[in-house]
C-alpha cells in the first residue's frame, strides 16, 4: 500500500505597506544637485535619484600583473560586478621606510583608470591595517617594530598614517568622485579593517584621509565582530563565509556556517576575525531590524583560502546559495571576498603572507592566494562565476526594485511556518508585489534533505498569492527567488516559481529570461491578462480574484517601505480592474509553457516574451555589448566582453552559441537553433591542450611535524624543509606561449604541499585540499626558457592532523604523493562577430 502524500504545512506571511524611505543618519553622500548623485537612505543606496544595487568584487591589484588588469577587470564586469574593491597593502608600497613605490603592479593610478575604462566604480580599502592574510596585516616591518600604539590615536602613529594617506591621495588625484570631480571612479573608501574597539580612531582616520585630499561620497568600515563604529561617520559593511580556514583543524563544519544559509535580520558574524581579537566573542551582534541604514556586505565568501592546518573545500553552490540568502535577508549591497584570486607578493626583504613566523595563528602559502574565488588567480572562470553571474544579471535588471523592498520573515525567523518547519524562506515586498526567497542548500557536510508538500501563502496588501498553487517537493540544494505579482512588460502582475535572469528590449518587444527551479513545475499566474492573449502556454484554469479576508492569527509585521516608483510593477496593483484588458482584469490565468524548459519555452503576451531556461542553461547567460548593441548570449564556457564584443574561449569541439539580436556580421556561420528569438552560430573547436608526461617524484617524503604561531597550530614546511627535496623538472615547449593570453599548467595531484620554481624563482605553491593546481606560466616565459620549470612536493601523511574535507581526504594507510596528470592549456579567446 503506497504511503499517503504529505499534507502541506501552512507557510504564510503577510507583507504590509510601510512608511516612506528616509535619509540615513550618516554623514555620507554627494551634495544636493550633484550630477549622478550618490545618497544613502535607511534601506538602500540611491544614485541619480533612483535606487541602486551595487555588486562589489574584491580584486587586489598588487597581487596580479598590470598587463592582466584590463582583461581581469572586464571579466569581473562581464560577471555582473559593478564595483571593484581593492586593498592598499602598505608593506607592498613602502617595504623600506621612505621609499614609497607605485611602479609595476603597485601602480594604483593605472589600476583605477583601467577599472573605469572597464565600466567599474572603485572602493579603495586604504588601511592602514588591512589584514587580507598579509604579513603584519599589511604594516611594513619597520612600522610594526616602532614603539607606537598601532591602530590608535597615538600622535606618533597618526603622523605616520598621515604620510601614508597623503601618498595615496597623490596617486588618485583627479580620480576621486567629489564635488569637484563628479565623474571620478572612486566612490567609496574604507578605513582600516576589522577594528572593533576603536571608534574614535576610525573617525580620526576618516579625518586624516579627507585632510589629505581623499574624498568620496561613501565611507565604509567593517562592522563584524560586534564592532563599535563612529556613529554617523561610516556605513557598516558585513561578512558571511561558508567555512573558515581560521577555525581549528579539529572543527568539522563551523557552527557559524548555518547562520549564513538561514534568512535573518542579524547582519553580524562574531566569528570572522575572532582569532585575531582580544575579545573573540563580544555579545553585540548587529540586528539590522534596528539599523537606520542599508544592509551592505563587503566579504561574502567568494570561496575560501586554505591554511596549512585547515583546508576547506567550498563548492560553487555553497557560494551561490549563501549570496542568495543574504539577498533574501535584506542585503542592498552584495560584496564578495575574494571575487578574483591573487598571488602573494615577494618583497625585497621578506615574503608578504600571513604566517606563524610573524606571530599569526595560521600558516598560509608563500604565494598562493587563489581563495578558490569565482575568478581564479590564473584567470580561471569557475562554476560559481557563472552561477553568481545569473544572480548579478537579476540584480542589474531588477535590483533597483528589490532594493526598495524590506524583508519580512515567517513568524519563526526564517525557518518556515513554524519552529519545526524544514523550509527556509523569506519575502521582500512592499505590500503590493515582491519576491519570495527560498533556500534548501547547505554545504555537503550538513546537506539539507528534500522537503515534501511545500507551498507558500503570501498576503500582499489585499491580495493573497499561493505559490506554487499545488504543493511540491523542494529538492535538496534548491535556492531561488520567485517573483510575486511583478510586472513584466505587457503582463501587469506575474507570479511564477522561476527566478528572473534579465531583460532585453528588442524590435519585437521586451524579452525576459527566467531560470526554472529544479523539481518545481513552471506555473504562471497572470493577472490583468485575458487567456486568449497568451501564446505558447497551456491554460490550466481561469479563476476569479476574490477579495482577501483578514488572517486573524497573523499580526501585521512592521516593515520599512519605499515611496519610490518601480519599473517592474505599478506602485498600486489594486486598480488592475481598470488597467487590464476587459473582464480578465478581475481574474487570474494559471498556465504552463507548452514546451519543456529551454529556448523554445516561449510564452508570449502582447509584445512581451517570457523564456524559461533550465538551471544549467541559465548559467550560460551573458549580457553585454556586441557591435554597439546590447545583447544576450548563451555560451557554455569562459568568455568576457571587451567593449566591442564577447570574446569566447573555444572548446576542444565545435560548440553552439545563441545570440539575441543576431551578430552584426557574418563571420560565424548561422545554423538552425531553438525557439524564435535567438540566432544560433557555431564556434569552431580548437584543442590547444598539450598533455605532458606526469612528473614522478623519487620518494614520498612527509613534512616534519611542527606547531607554532599564537594558537599552536600545525606549521607548514619552510624553505629549509623544501631545500632537501629532489626537484622534478616539467618540460615546457617554448612555442606553447605563442599568441596565448595565458598558458595554464594544470596538475591533478595528491600530496601535502607543493612548490613550483621557474629557474630559481618561486612562482607558485599550494597546500593540497583536493583541488587541481593551476599555474599561469605566461608571465615567466623568460625564466622557464633560461632555467626550466621545477616541482618540489611533500607527501600526504595518513596520520596528519590537518583538516581536509572527508569527501577528498585520502584513505590510504601509506603516504601519498602523486601527480596523475599534467597538462598545458594555452588560452586564446576568439571574438564573436
């Protein structure tokens, strides 16, 4: 006898109208009347009089090469990032006191100008203390050793900072966004980092910076760790990581992890940076429900760095689900750390990484600061680059409306309809329309199970929306934002359990792309539309819109509301009867696309086309300029917009690319495609990869076991340890570099720690965590030609106390050191024309 189907749990929330948005009580923003003015309200940042939803990605210019900056910044912009944040690491610029350097990869001015050319605004994180897994937190050794009270208002320290800020100001003169320079790309400045107990000093730092000529409409400071900040002088920005290398090696999944996959108004994470604080667990987490300024983030984990003792293995969906959960928790500013990986700088007098040798609790690699970021240190575009791009396109098209919507949580704070409910969800809305956010993903170590019989009731003013109308199973791993009564072109109000991706205006009318939700049917609820107007869909039923009866068990929720307009929905949908076409205005049409999800799943209403794509295809959507026209491209692979076109990295085999509108020239052959909108072309395959003989090590040598640092954790093997190992040469043919943007050496290996030398120069290293090791050899062609390429590596010890994800941790009882494959991958992007 088959089991009875689970009965739906009542999951219900009421979204009430709310008072108007008010200016935030912060000394921030452009003066009234300034062109493209930036202002801060109590819910979002405003730009040119409209809500603005920034997406900020961290990329450290000094940890990359200037000849790569433009490509990498354009890659970030192509991923939907609109603001680049970057550290000024004092030790990199003034390693020797009095010798301040801005040459080569230290050229701040060139970086900011390049970012502006790539279409990015800039936030400078000017320190003077930065952390960033840097030696002394970024302080030069000479400064660290001075008998001053660092990071305080000690006059001797303040004078040193004054000189540092003056040097920075000279480099960005004319590039700051200020009353005298309204078009400058630098619109934000962060002072210090993770300073939680010196509000007066943070205020002094802003004063010092402004006195030096550093001026911007936005001043930021990290708010995590229960930080006490100078009220009114800075906008707090927050963090959220799925795991942390700073935890102990005996810790499984850190306790803080689950908080970032649960919808909440609490903005703070008291554990970030706790290993460097005197007070590791202050009892003052920030609850955003009481904050009269926007919820802004600067360090949503784009991945996670590894330390020697602890090596997290973060997955792409861990990153994407965390980011979406912050959106559903009210974020009005998405900031990622890192978004682009980097390489630690080798100074003239020392290495610059955080280490036990400099008193830190963690030993980090000498060179590797890849962070498993969406864009790797070698320019690799990882799965979460594509998954986040889908979210960022959504924010680009619909973020100005979303920013105005306050967050409303179910009565148990985000766990569902009751304390025992397994579903995590929230609504952002304004009493008439909104978005329902749902997250059923956590990292694999604590994966969430499927949930049966899921259905949501959302009361938006006088309207009740049930989505989906029939209970469904919410699969493990699902995370999505569903529109509730949103306007999409000719559809006055649409509710559908599919996430909007983007909008493109075409000659035949607006086109909207959606990502379907795995395991959930695409059921459209259309208001203000007659059934006979809908093409490409099966009409399931037409039902009257009945007045909503009050829900006595629910108390009205206090929310903040927006007085701003909306491009995606009318400010008052209660008058649909007068705005809709005839008698259908008082009805709701429930329909489903006649075609399965894909480019052929086109639902047409009037001049508006809605296209529903499965999740994997949704991750292939790009949007940018081709031949001077705004275009949408479906390309399953690496690419970036260069200002003129999309430059794609060919696969080994021929691969289709779909473009809307069609390409302006006939350089690529057009072939039959799917649906009626997109033109399909073929990108010819080009297999440039060169397999190499896998390097073989003479012996599986285990690194000596030592502990050190301020927490007594396992220490990495040092230069002396590596010097006793027998190096293994990797032959690199010189012609592999010809016409290549990058040349990646990719090693699939198992071991403990590995170093790569070009001649005598240490160019890369890695602590093994189950990840492939990719090294861009292109910058070192001359050194490799002259001195060869060499590997030295230690074996994985089966008795190691190092934390490695159980999914990849070796089970062998003997030491493991093996390079299974070694491949050279020249990268030569091709333009779409």
